C-alpha cells in the first residue's frame, strides 16, 4: 500500500485494502496511515475522508493519532480546501493541536494555495511549538514569497539568523552501481561534482534555449 501511495497509485492502494478486509485482516495504525497518505498524494479527497470517518465510527477500536490527523490536514490542504483543513484541526482532540506537525501541514497547504491569512496563524503556532526548528521559518518564508510579500519573507530569514536556528539542508539520494550517492544543493564533496554541475548547467542552457524559441513563435 505504501509503495502504491508513493507512486501516485492511490486507487490501487484502496483496492488492496478492500481485498485485505475481504480476508478478515484487521488494519493497524501504520496501515491506515499508508492509506491516508496514498489518498493524499493521489488526490482522492472524498475517498480519504470516507475511509477516515468509516474507521472512526466502525467500532473496531481505531483511535487516530497525530500522524493520522496531520495526513488528513495535508490531504485537504493539497486539494486547496483550506477551510475544511481548519475544521479538521478545530474538531480534533486538544492534545493533537499542540503538535507542530499538524500546523506544519496546514502551513504547507497555505503556501501551495497562496493563503497567507490562514498561513500566518499556522506560522505563529509552528514557531511557538518548535522555535528552534528551521522548517517553520523556511515554510513561512516560502509562503510569503509565493504571495509576493517579500518583506515578510525576508523577515522570516532574518529571524533564522537572529535566533541562531540551524538550517538542515535537504538532500537527494540515488543509487549508482549499487552505491548510494547523496547530493546537497551546491555542495562540492562528491568526487564527480564538477562534471555533475557542468551537466546540470548544460541542461539548464538547453531549457532556456527551448523557452526562447517558444517565445519567438508565440
């Protein structure tokens, strides 16, 4: 189910779950989280909501945790249904409202939907709960930038420096000849970094040339 979800095949994940139920197999918390994530990444909002509500009311003893609620908020947010995501947060147990992951999911949704009004409230909660985590500042800066609020975006980056928040760089991993290679943007530690960046620049040049040709004929 997780593999289906990670590859955008949410309906296949749901079909597998239906087969699982036919055989009388009881899902655990991880199974349900994989299904909700599959619905989120596959854009299956109604299916995800139906599954979540059915499991809660089924009497099977399923008690959603913070990760389940975060996934629901993420799913609604990805679909641009910010008000429904807010309603989900309002209705969840109070103990989960104090989790930064819930508000981080809402903030990410606001960034993608350019909803800075709700996003500002989410930023306040994330920074209140995890003031020394760089994620909230970077998401906040990205959200403001997406709305053209450059002053506010710069202020987020300024706070990172003032508070001494350590920024953890994102990285990519690929396997080449059974060897794992890790890449961080603009690092030079890889033995073939010069060749790699030369190829990236060449690809960028090709893309720019294609855009320029399209502009000419538009």
